[in-house]
């Protein structure tokens, strides 16, 4: 599937924006569930963009940078997953698996740019001592522009190259279907890896019961045809209800402690 010049330019501009947003604007435009929908709309297939973006979001939900270590980049990986799914008509899981090398490339690019820009901190300190706030602003714009430009170039090359090699990939998958099967298995596994990373960070011993209850409820609802499509949303509402109840209970206990040890009004 070929893309028009307008589509290529729009993808370039959008990736430039979300690359900066990931570290500076922080409006969550770079999140795969958002960027996937926008890229899908630009490429003329919004439903596929939403599906791929949402699936890739599950994969990256637990990813976070720790010090200088960067996880596979969500911006480039999410964009390229949508490009492969739409441009080459690939299965969602296979597109995610094929996009992972691009995400890793994005990780290396971020680390490289941070390394190159690190000496600029001393320059910024000297500007601050002189009160040169305009120089500091220019330095920040330089760093943001370099990051956005790098990401936009990589994704645009991937977009043009991805559409050009679409037929070759299709022919390869027809001759060696095990490749598509492997990519699909790898891509399908990624979302569970994302949740595992998130659970490792957030889960405490007192939450295991809620975790197993939610898993059981999601499984039961998933086997009901009329509700299977909204299983995760329904479980999320149950989780919100439990969280609100826990919050209100804790607030009530705290207020009761602040007001004394009870009385006639509360029946004690």
C-alpha cells in the first residue's frame, strides 16, 4: 500500500510533535493509544490505528526509564506498529513484533542524544550565572528540535520503506508462514510482559486477593459472548468501585479518629 506525499508529511509532523511531548510537553500525546489513533486516521484506517495503538499501550504500560536506562521507545514502536498493520496488512500481533526493533532503535537514539547533550548542562549553568535566560531557552529548543527531528526521520523512512516492502513481506510470509506465526507469538506476549513489569512495581501482598478476583471476573465475563468485547471495561468499573469504597472508608476512619472516640450519633 502506497502513501501520498500529504500523508508522509503529516506523519513526519506528528512524530516530531509527539517525540518532544514524551520528554517536554508531557500531554500524553506520545502514548501509543493516542498516537496510534492519529497515525491510523492519517493513513486512512482509524479502526486499525485504535486497535494497534491500544494493544501496544498494554505492552508499554509498565515501561519507565530508570536513571540512564531507557525502555524500548513507545513513540517509534507505536507508530511503526500501526504503519506495518495498515501498510502491509499485517496481523496486529505480528505488526507489534516487527515494530519492536524500531522501538529499540528509538531507545538507542534517546540514550545517544542524552549523552551528546550532557556537556550542555555546564553551558546552561554558565548562562544561568549570567542571567542569560534567552540562551537557556534556545538551548532547550535545540535539544527538543534535535530529538523530534531524529524520531521524525526514522519513522518517515520506516513509513516509506514499510510501504515499499509490503509486497516483499507478504510474499515472504506466504512462503514461510512460520515467520508470521513467530512474530504473532512474540507480539502477543509483549502485552503480558508489560503488565508483569507493572505488577512487579505496584503489587503488594495486600492486593493479591483483588488481583485474583479481577482475573477471575475478567475470565468469566470473557466467556459470555454478549459481554466479551467490554470485559476489561467492566472489570475496570468494578476496580473503580472498590477503590472509591476503600478511599471513602479510610476517610471516614480518619475523620472519626480526629473527632474523638465516637458518641451517640454513630451508635457506639
